């Protein structure tokens, strides 16, 4: 489902653009001839080219920032997935005494997956609930009583991985990511000049309208291993 606020913005943009095209179409007939000369058109084209260049530069910077943020978060999520798998392997190697800790680990991984990749617009899991599950996992690991040096080393590795998971949780919280505002895309309209005809006016307005429609969102296919 498309957010209603996007529809309001798009409808307002369509009305403003189509209305502006109509106003320009009828106003051009009443302007003096020197306003429609080739020299005036050249000045307008030059000004429009400057605006387009600045708009392209700003948009490129915004897209670069959004892409960098996405790449950072993707790397954190991959590292988190790797640590979860590695921690489960360490606990399984320790022995049956870690069954409770492994169950807590699976519960945390499931909730974290729902938090990062919600199936609906409203996440079904809160950050506090996921954090509590991680605390329960840490308590389960700390409650283990190693019988020899081998089990002591495994617990040490498990605690290190758990600390890494805590770090990655806070890194994801501190870097929520950036997106390009939909309103900014309104300036990316094609065709600054249109012939004085109804077909040209309609083509210009429709081409601008098609650029501001938000694309439907699809649920992410990424899952924890």
C-alpha cells in the first residue's frame, strides 16, 4: 500500500505543474514580442541549464550518501549474521549444557530478523524486546560452569562473540541510514520548454507526474542464515 501522504504530495505536484503549464501557455500569447525572441529564449535556457547542473550535483551527493549508509549497514548485518552462526557453533561444541543458551540464541535471531526486515510497515518487534532477549542469552552463557580448560576456552570465545553482537546492535541503532526525500525528486522534471499546443502541455505534465510517483515497496528477501 502507498502511503496517503505520498498521494497528497503527488496530486499537489501534478496540479501545480499542469496549472503552471496552462498559465504559461495562455500568458505567452499576451507577452510582447521581445520577450519571445531567440535572445530571451537563450537566457532562459542558460538559466535552466545552471539549475539542472546544480540539481544533478546535489542529487548525486544525496544518492552517494544514501548508498554509503546502505553499504555500511549491509556490512554490519552480514557481520551480525556471521557472529550468530559462529556463536551457535561454539555453544553446540560445548555440549548439551548449552541447550538453553542455544534456544535463547535462536529466539534472539528470530526477533532480530523481524526487527530488521519487518513483513509489514509497522514492525512487530520493539528494540527493547530484542535487547532483553540478548541479555537473557548473555546470562545463560555466564551461568555455565566449565569443567576443564577446553570448556573455559569455549566460554571465552562465546562471550567475545556475544560482545560483538552487542556492538553490532548499537552500530545499527546509531546508523539508521539515510534516504533521498521524495519531495526533492520533484525538481527532476523533463522538458523545460514545450510547444504551444495542448498535446505538448499534456506530454510535459504527464512526464513530470510519472517521475514523482513512489514505487511500491517490496519486502526484503534477505534472511539470516
